[in-house]
């Protein structure tokens, strides 16, 4: 879990640097982009940890029913039984913690900058 947390931090940090270099959003872009990246990671992590991602299974069933012939003879219940369970919660916790870390870092930087001004 610590390895995944560190990977999430590195990927988020690289994304922050790339966005700061490509976008100009004001005099203090690091705080804003850190907050947005942190909020996005937190939201995806919370969605994964809470198990709410299972609501998208119905959309997957409908898309497969429309565009493929794989589920023509299956009911939705049978489709759910054939799908394998994923351990989504395990990957959600590091993402959730990385998002909280970025949000706290953003708020801390914004506070320190406001003290200097």
C-alpha cells in the first residue's frame, strides 16, 4: 500500500509540474493546481473505497448489449455473476490518502503565501 501511495504522489506531482508549465492561471498557480489535482484524486479514491463504482456496471451491461453480441442471451443478474470481483478498495485507499496530502499541501502553501503578502 505504501508503494502505491508513493506512486500516486509521484504521478500527481508530475501532473502538477506539467500543468503549471503549460497553463498560466495566475500569480500562484501551484496552490490552485495542487488543490484541483488533490480534489480529483480524493474524489476518485472515495468513489473506489466506498464501492460506489459498482453503479457503473449497469452502464457497462447496456453498452455491451448494444454494441456486442456477448451478452444477448444473458440477463443483467447473470451478467453480474459472470463478472469477476476486483479488489478496487485496496487501490482506492492510497489514492484517497494522496488526494488528502495534495489538498493539505495546497492549503498550507496558500496560507504561507498569504502570510508573506
